[in-house]
């Protein structure tokens, strides 16, 4: 099963339910970042479908990435995110980029997205709930 084959109604219902309980979860990472658009699982799928050139950056540790990641994602640890590493993956500061990690208890995607915004990247998307939501929805992972 690929991201493109998941029924949208199912994803929407799950995403809505998860966002309804998200405020009750303990949060170490923010749900939103100034300068970035926060997206949920359904919106991630739509971004990938509508923007084949989107750069997807997985900000998790190598073992987490190896255990499964979103199709097309490139691993870039938050602590390695800087002007040079971003430029190596993103051709233009106007290109669309998505940052994700393990979710609100992780915080790596929030840190990496903030670096990109501070460096002038203009189409930053932040998947705050990350792999916690993705796995709970049973969405496909690449190993």
C-alpha cells in the first residue's frame, strides 16, 4: 500500500479525531511554528500527491529512520540541520519542504524547521504529530 492509495475519508476521520485529543497530550514540541504551516497526516498525503518535487526531511535518529519512514524522505538529523545541509537537499528557498520526526515528544522536526525558517526558506511545512500519528493511522512506511 502506498500513500496515494489510502482512502481520503478514512484519513480525514482519523486525523480529525487525533487532532481533537492532541491538546490533551503532553507536549514537548510546539503544535505550530511561526513561518511554517502545520500539517496532519491527511495534509502530508495531499502535499505529496500535489507536489511531486516536495523535499521530505526526516529529522530522526538513524535507527528510527531505518525502522520505517515516509516514502521519499531523506534523513537529516536536527542537529545537522544548517545552511549547508539544507542547501544540499533543497535547491531553492522557494521549494516546498516538509519536516517531521516522532511527534510532539520528539521535537527534532520543530528545531529543524525553525532553522530553515530562520535561514529564509519560505514554503516550510511542519508535521508536528509525525510518526506517532502516521503509525497510529496504519499509513505505509518504507524500510
